[in-house]
C-alpha cells in the first residue's frame, strides 16, 4: 500500500481517523464498512462513469495554454474542470456520493458549501435523482455568492443560513453535522471536500481522482509522456488538489504544488494559510492541521475566495505536507485577483478566484523551459464576476 494513502484504521500517517459524537457512530460506521465494496463494484463504476460522460461532460479538456506558456517560458496545461456541468470539479464527487446514498437506501441529502459550487453540485444531483436536499451555507457566503444560491433554489434545494461564528464554511459544516446527528436514519451527508471523519477524505479523493487519471491519458496523447513535471492546484479543504495529485502520489518525479489562501497576508490576522499558521488538532471529525489558538479554539480564516476560507486542510494533505511529498505555498487576495485577470486577458478564460490562487503561484516558480506544468482550473469565474468587478472597478 502507498505510504500516502489511507491505512486500514482510517489514517494517513498520524492524520485522519473519526473523532465523532456517539450519535454519529452508526452513520459513519455504515459508510466505513460498505463504501469500498459499493464503489468498487462493476455496476457502480459503470453508472458512475456513464454519468460523468453523459451528464457532467467528461473527460474535461487538457488545454495547452499557449500565451500563458510564453509568459512563463515553459509548457503549461490547464485541466479544465471549469467546463464540467455546474462549473467546477465538485460534481465528480456529488455524482459518486448520490449513487452511494442510493445503494444505502438514503432518501434525504444534506451538504455544506462555501463558494456554493458544492451546494450547486449537490442540489443538481438531488434534482437528477429526485431526492430531498438541504444545503447549509454561511450567511456571509450567501451574500457574496448570490448566483449560486439562486441556482440551488431553482434546483429545489432548501438553503439554510449558518449565522454563528464567522458565518462561513466552518460554521456551515457545524450546522450540517448537527442536522446529521438529528436525522441519522434517512439522511446522507455529502461532504464536499477531503475533510471530515474517515472514510470521507479517502472516498472524496477516490471520486475526484478522475482528474489525474484523465490527465495522464491526455498528456500521453499530447506529449508522448503521461507524467507532468509539476501538478499545481489550489487548496481549501483540498478536494480538487487531491484529485489532481492522486495518480502521481507515488511518482517522486512529479512535483506536487498546493496553493493556500494567504488572504491579506499570511501574518495579517486575515488569512487561511493553514500549513504555515496551523498546528495539529481535531476539526470536523478528523485529526489534521488547523489554525487554532493556544487553548485549541479555531481561529477564523479569511480569503477573498469563499471556497478557500477554511481553517484546516484535509488529513491526506496534512500528511503530504508533513512528509514533504507536496509543497504548500500561499497566495494573497491581490496576487490571486491579478492572476485571474491575467488568464482572462491572455487566454479568454475567466477562472474562479479559488483557481486563480493556483495560477498566481506560477509567478513564483522558476522554470528552465522544458517542463510540463499542469494547473487544475478547478472552477469557472461566473460566480465571482461581482468580486472581480468590484476589485478592478469594471
């Protein structure tokens, strides 16, 4: 077994596990006992792949970004998750989990969302399957991601505002967990990232691993080699990055670069640079690295991108960071916004502000000219147009 994958006890190294209230134990245990058997079954895989192809529109293109490549003096490819149905990578996981929920006989679906992309993806698959859907979203995120809230409601989802704490993703997650405790029998909680109690981090990574599986095939077709020199992705909880890294984890020749949100500056007090500012601890059901005070209280994160202002990272990312297998960098709001505008002007592609953090890291990398660099373009920027307009004064 790979040293970077989950072990039989639900840990990546010393990160992971299931730190949950007793009331949730039956739900999580049911998942743990059955998820691998269900998702590895041939019938499940056929249905999963059929929906990814016919409904999501996969494979997503691997686009050689010529003008961006000229700017940085090397060959840069964009893995176009922004072209998926619903506009981001999140749909890969929600398709998988909605099929799993069906196999477990669950009739009601709950989810948390930050930027709204996971909420939209969850509402979408619930509409597809005719299931009740409740999405928890921070009150602040509801304000700054209004188009996605409208999409969820159009799909028939109930959007519930989290009004405690920072009123963002962390608080939405807390509310969703409370709901699950109160509705343990008929409800499945679709967690949107590689966070939460085991088996969620592993399960979500497996569903998102289609990103790197496709990348290997597409690179081989385009270049004659299936492995890039660099795989670059933004990280909040970290699901698009885990999907981008998954099939390269055991190949040390592929350098993995994960980009967190530094907000207004790593040490400004308004940041989400977890690997720099964080310490080991427990958050949302797993042991990982999170931003916390000396007495263990979670520090409120900040980022201009609603999908990256999470105070922790998934346990698999924590292990990749601790072992040095992946490099964890951080990018400020300003750097990300300018990188987003740069891609728009050079390639005619407006990226989600989350994805723009990954693009901004290219400015800090030194290339010799013959590398193949794949950047995961995790989502499209439609949802962020208001932020872009305000920032640049359009």
